[in-house]
């Protein structure tokens, strides 16, 4: 009798653990992913062994209800004890296997900061319809973003910064209607920013700096109510700054430095919610707008290396705060206003102009 009970309990446990373990197809996909990568220093894949990939496989988590792999989280720079023990950050070579696309329940894929993972982003990744987070920052991925990336209707985070991606921004990109965080910085992307970029209504951060983007800043960007951080710096953008950017509800950081932007500085921009404004190294002309007011609160206001003329406007002393000001390397002239926002500034903020004078430069 005791034996029978023991056998029954044993079989129940067996069934239980079977139900809990990942399906063989998910396991096979993970094994193929492991085989395409080479991680020589930490041994993070040593745990990817045995049948139950849902338990104790480093960086792998499963959905507790359907028992499918839902999360792959492999970060080369992390606080995990495995890194502290090895006294080094992560390093991997190899590629991201298209087997990843067989993990059809995947909602979060992070393979970040491994420095030397190369190859392309598997195009089939756009078939992962539950994908919410795609974070492949800090590798050596090349090739193009998948053309039909817009199919990922649940995607909230797309971070492929610090790679070597080429080609244009896919036209379908603006179909990512759940996207909140877009980070494409430091790649080799070219072409224009889609005119209908403003369709990305959920976006709060759009970081596209250090690429080879050309053409105009689309007006439609100003329709993105939640956008707080727009970084288009160090591209080859031309045309003028849309004045509507200065009317945005929560835009706090606007970096357009290092482009070929011309025209004048819209007055809306100096009396807006923007607190970090870098327009340095462009071809901006005309005067610094005389439109500062108590709403002007700048931790950074960098207008250096342009073709600005006229004097520094008197209204600038009505700004509530200006932490770092740089108007150097322009064609400004006349007395530097005296007032609280200017008391702490050094000569380097004003040098290389035509005829600025007064504290902290020489007397007028
Ligand atoms: C964007 O989505 C719409 C609606 O699903 C579709 O008709 C259109 O072809 C998509 N655009 C691109 C460029 O994929
Ligand atoms: C503004 O942009 C220029 C050019 O990219 C850069 O050199 C400078 O450090 C930036 N200014 C600030 C205050 O970050």
C-alpha cells in the first residue's frame, strides 16, 4: 500500500515538473541561440543545460501560465555577482540566431552591451507578435532594421544604439503605435526622418543622434504630446527648426547640435518647457530671439558655432535660471547684459564673437 502511494506521488511530481518545464521546441531554440554565440569569460551559458529551460537558465524566464519562454535578458554590463566575481564586463562574439523567432511567446529580448556580437538582426523577429522590448544596444550588429518592423504592434522599447546598422529608417517604423522609447544613436543610418514621424503618439524619448540622417526635421514631431527628449544631434539634417517644437507640452531636452540646420532660432524655443537646448555647430542666422521670460529655465543653452548676429537680447536677464550658456563662435556684438543669470558665467561662454564687451569680457 505504502509503495503504491509512493508511486502515485512520484508520478504526480513527474507530471507536475513536466507541465512546468519549457516545451522541447523552446528549449531547442535556446540551444541554437547558445550555439551561435561565444561567451568566453563568464560562463553564463553553462546554466543552459538540462531539459527545464524555465528554471535556472541564466537570463531566461517563462510565462508562469503557458510555460513558454517570455523573457531573455542577457546584459554584458550588470551588477550581477557573476560579473563581480570575474572582475570584468561582458564580451561575446557570434551572431543572434534566427532560431530566436521560434520563441513565439517572447515579450522581452535583451542582448545588450556584449561589444562584439555581429551579423544582422534576424528579419523574422517581426513575427514575434508579443514582443514589447527589443534591446540590442552595444554590440556590433550590421545590416538594416527589418523593413516590416512596424508589425510589432506591442513594441514599447526599441533600442539598437551603439551598433553598425546601415540603410534607411524603415517606412513602417511609424506604425509602431505603442512605441515609447526609440534609441537608434550611434549607428550608420542614412536617409530622412519619415515625414509622418508624429504618428508615434506614445513616444517619450526619440534618440537618433550620431547617424547620417539628412533632410528636414518633420513638423509632425510636435504632435507627439508625450515627447520629453528629442536628440537628433550629429547628423546631416538641414532646413529650419519647426517653431512648433517650442510649443510642446513636455519637451525638456532638445539636441540639434552638429547638423546643417539654417534659418533663425524660433522665439518660441527660448520661452518654452525646454531646459536643455543645444543648437551648437549649425548654420543658424539672425538674432538670438528677444523672447526670454520667467518660463525660461535652462540648465544648458548652447548656441555656439553658428552665424548669429546682433546683440545678446535684454530679455535674457528675465530668465529664471541659466546654468550653462555658450554663445561663443558667432558674430555677436554689443554689451553683455548684467543680471543674475549672468553672474556666474565665464569669458569662455562669450569668446570668438565680433565685438561683445562687458563683464566677463573686457569693458565696453
Ligand atoms: C502601416 O499599417 C497600416 C495599417 O495596418 C498598413 O496598411 C500599412 O501598410 C503599414 N505601413 C507600412 C509602411 O508598413
Ligand atoms: C553641444 O553640442 C556640441 C556639438 O555637438 C558639443 O560639443 C557640446 O559639448 C554640447 N554642449 C553641451 C553643454 O553639452
